[in-house]
DNA sequence: AAGCAAGACAACCGCAGGTGT
DNA sequence: CACACCTGCGGTTGTCTTGCT
C-alpha cells in the first residue's frame, strides 16, 4: 500500500491559524499532551491535519519559545553550527534554547546568509545589519492583517481562557541566561497573539512587551511540570490509559545537551572566534 | 498619495527514518 | 521480514508589511 496521505484534504482548514484554533490546540495539548499528532486534531475538534497542528505547536505555541531578535551570540552560534552541521536546522535549533528550526532557517535565509555573502569576513556582526532591515526593526509593529489584529486582541482572552498554560506546559528548556529571556519564554504562551499581530517586528516589539508582562500574570516555568503528578491528573494519565502512551518527554536531556554543547563551544574557544564575526 | 520592490515570516509540501504489527 | 503508519525535517511558497521612488 502506498504512503498514507498526511491528512484528509477535504474539509480541513489551511492557512493562518485563528486565535480560536490556537487556543483550542494549546488547551488540548495542555490537558492531554500530544501522544498522537494524527489523531490530535480530531480529538481536539480542530479542522486541521496533524502535521499542521504539530508545526503550529512547535513553531508558535510552545511555551518555551523565545521570541525577539537573535542576539549577536545566537547568530554567531548559528553561523558556527551551520559550518559544522550544514542545513541541519533541527540540530542547530537544539543548541539554541527557545529557538525553532523554522525560525533559525528563516533567519539564516533572510539575514545571516545575505550578510555573509556581502561581508564574508564580518558577516555575523550585529552591526552588519542592512540599513533597510535595521530601519524596519525599529519601526513599531502593526498587525499584518485583520486576522492577526484579531489575534492580538484575542491574546488576553487566550491566556485567560488557558490559565496556567505558559507556566504549565513547558518542555523545560529553560537555559536562559537572563531574567528577561526567562520572562520572554514564560510569556511566550502569548506568543501566538503577539507574533500573529506583528510577526515581522515581533522581535522588537516582543522585547518591550515582554517587560510589560508581570510575573504574576505569567508565573515562572516550573521545569518539574511534566513530571508532576498534576500533569498526569489533568489528563495525561487518562490519555495514557486510553492510548497506552507515555506523556510528554522531559526536556531535561535536551536541556543538558544544549548546555553541554554551549559549554563545549565556549571552552573550545569557538565562541571567542565567533565574537569577531 | 500611489505603486513597486524587497524583506520577513508563517505555513505547506514531500520525503526519509523510525516504530509497531 | 515486510508492510503500514507516524513523526520530524528541510525546502519552498504565499502573503503581508515596510521603505523607497
């Protein structure tokens, strides 16, 4: 038999996600985890294919996603890792806490690659940004379209409707070096709305908006979340029983991996070399 | 003010590898 | 061992925003 289609095309929504869909997906995963992407949309009542749901969650809704501009260090690390790993974006992303492969891929193609082509020797320097890009980044964000504006409006509702989402659903990737970064990650439960509202300048905007989120609104991520009995109680247990599957894996290993590699790079002096870029 | 070109990023598509039966 | 299914990955596209003319 041939490969099964990724999804039943008929009747499934495509394109941009609505705030309602985001909310539904996030709420479902918060409650049940994602033991089966293929079955998830049906169980969550979403007219999307599992692939789409997975992508949305991983690249957008996951609470540990770090939004905002890539720092010079991050860009340098990307350059370095790209030299070593090539276009293995997922592997590169694994070394960058809170960054997704898709995001890194986009950044590579839109920023870094061009910069390296223009200035191979000093490509990764933060000061090497193109004029136009710099100007754009400084510009206040505006919703891309009505839907995204709605997403922004809905963001509050979203978070209210999903209390504890940002603090509860965490893969545990919390290797943040600063409180601001941590806050960014914690508040990224609102990422969907924030970036939907201003995906292009979400970086700059996020920096400022993140600060406006109080820790009371978005309590810090508890890395022990996934292993806590509460998680099982809130649905994973039932799901496990039903499907015979384990809950979301702990990210501790991934976290340790990242720290390990970052440490290795730093100790090997690679990062020093990169600082020149 | 309008049109155009380029930038930016979310999302889709198809393939490959892994896993269960 | 073969098959079927699922997940993850990388490439690519679509569309909106922004800056320039």
